[in-house]
C-alpha cells in the first residue's frame, strides 16, 4: 500500500478518535448535568501554557499538576490523573495529527514504534508492579542527562555527522533497536515516566532530525491517552472545574507551538532538544529524591 494512503488512514483514525472522545464527553456531561465551563479562564491559561510546553517536548503532567495546586482548580488528588488525561487528550490528538501532516516520517518507523510503545504500555503495569519507582527515575534521569551531554559533544565536535536532511526513518537493525526502545518507553509510561524526552534524544543520537521523533512520540501518547480517557470518564474520575478552558486553551497552545517548532532551523531545534532532555533528566532525579512530587507522564 502506498505510504501516503497509510498516513491518510492514520490521520483519519486520529480524527475518529477525536470524535469518539468528544461524543463520550458530551454524553457524560449531558447525562450528569455537569457544567464544564466553571472557572473557564483559569482552565484556559493552564491548558494554553501546559499544552504548548507539551508540544515542545517538555510534557504536560508535571506542569499541569503544579498549576492545579497553585490555582486550587482540582482539590481531590485522586482525580488528578483522570483530569489531566481527559483534559489533554484532545490537544494531544491534534498534536499528533498536525505533526503527521507537517513532518516527513517513514510509515514503517511511525507505525512500528508507536505500536511498540502501545504494547509496552498495555503490559507495563504487570512488568513494573514490583519495580522501585524512585530508583527507575534516578536511572532514567541520569541516562537522559548523559545522552544530552553526548549529543552536545557531537554537535560541537562532529557537526557534519548529521543525516537529518536526508533520512526520515530507521532501517534494518536500527529499526529493531527503535522498536525495542519504544516498547521499553511504553512500559515506563505506566510508571508515570514520560516518552517525549527519551524519544527526542533517541532519534537525535540516531542522526535524524528531532522533528522525526515528534509524530512518533505524539502518536504513542495519543493512542494510550485515548484508551485510558474512556475509563476515566466512565469511572467518574475527572474534576470538571475549568475543564472546557483546559481543552480550548490546550488546542490553541498546541497550534502556536507547532507553528513555532516548524519554523525553527535544525541547529536551534537540536539545542532545544538538549535543554528539554537536561530539564527532564534533572526533574526525574529531583522527583526520585522527593516522592511527594507528582511524576511526569510525558
């Protein structure tokens, strides 16, 4: 099948996922007489900022948790995961749709790595049930910082080693390594650890443009968040204060960030990736030393 046809099918599935979530929300809100427009502007600014940062690769859950605490928008900690997942799922679906439109990526790389992450997330809770989260955070955080330093060294001393202008996917053994890597990332996502920074640094170290990582990592998140959102909605594990604002603000934040990223030159993008990965690695180590800090999802 032609690659363009497959990409269009993926885009169609993302649109269907958006419609599914929208109808599920509409039905639930109407049935339970919920007003999702309370504290709209508080939610709007939270969604705008956190989803813009999410699109840049920083992730949205740690920043959203901080904003919720500062504004007291969500007071029940048990509803934090559901509120963040359901509030951000439509912006994340739009992220994925946008980057599949604007970034050239080979279908085999996109599909195989996204499916690997989804499978990893599906089995992840069983695999990681006895893992010590702070230890995993410290290991992953240290590896991310090391990888960012390695990428920085390569950028400074071997700038000509980059294949990003001509290569838009992984092949052969490198694709198999990528599939294994993304399966591991999917497993770690069930522990509240993010997929954005690891995938950005992985593709960068493979000699590809970091933009190639974006459709992959966002399709991962879109698939996983769509599957979990329906459970959070049906289980009444969502706080609805400011909810409409989070969604509308988040969509605008995504579109602004996509425009910004697609107009960055490759060298500026690499510098941004290094900063994001260093920040994420540092926050993971900090979280491992302070268990009360809510872990990032992305």
